[in-house]
């Protein structure tokens, strides 16, 4: 009798487990979708810096498809009479380099993959590695580039870190001081605040980071400018 009851209850238990796993998959997909939209507002992409400015209530004006060119902040100052006045300060970042044409499209393509999880050897939105991100971003713009990071390091001309421009490739080692290339990213922003690059991080997936962070500077090997 007990065996019969257990057998009868098994389909219900299997159904419950299938529903549970289905819910987990849906939540993971929603999470990935949300991550890709973290830096999107009103259909526009904003860098990590600009998102901080927006949260502070500062105005970030953007040209079509480009970086912010004007940042307006307001400050209040007291006058001798006791009243306050509002002063608007306009900061204009000094652009060292501005991607145009194909490279501009490639950068936007790469940003469209933001939030995609890291997967060694992966080449789809379900998961990709660092060199696949670059290969797919160029392919979406109609340009074929090598698959591996070592091959990509030879697909371009060497460039000094002080002369970086959006679209340049950055190559890194697995540990500080290493000269063995294990990681690659692409410069997206160069202005008076520093350099940002996009890459497929093993822990966070496709994300944009500051090149000046100690972690990346200590592992940096070289940079190249793609031959287009």
C-alpha cells in the first residue's frame, strides 16, 4: 500500500521540480536582460561615469551616438545680503580621440552585448569570451578579424598607452608583470577623465571598466590600433 502511494505521488513531485527549474531559468534570463539595460536611458547608452552624474542630478548632454560633450552642474553661493544665487558650471571634456565610421559602429555593437555572461570559447549571447566579443562586434559591422586574442594582437599597429583612441585593442596577462596575453578589451572612451574599455570579464561578463584601475594597469601588456 505504501509503495503504491509513493508511486502515485511521483508524477506530482516531478512536475513540481520541473516548475521550480523553469522559474529559475526565467529569472536568470530576466536578470541578464536587466544587466544589459543598466546603462540605458531613453534609448541612449551612458558610461559608468555619466550614470553617476545622472544619479547626482547633474545634466549630461550627448551628441547623437557619441560621448557626453557638456556636463552642467549647479552650485549655490550666499550673497552679502543673505540671499543665494545659482551658478551653472559647464565642463567640456577634452577629447583625445573620437571614434567615427566603422569603429563607432563596432563600439556600439560591443555595448549591445553588455550583460552577456562570460563563457570560455563561447561566441553567442548565451555566453562569450573576451576575444569573441571583439570578433562578434566587428562582424556585426561587416569586418572579419581573427578569433584568438594572440592573433588579434598581431592584427594592428602598436600604439603607446598615452596615445590611445577609441577602437584600440588592449591586451593583458593573467598576473602582474606577465608577458603572456590571456585577455583583450577595446577602448571605448578617451577624455580628460581617463580611458574606458569594454571587455568580457570572467566574473561579470561583458562590462565597461576604467583602464587606469590598478588591477588592469598592472596586467597590461600592449595596445594595438586595428588595421581598417
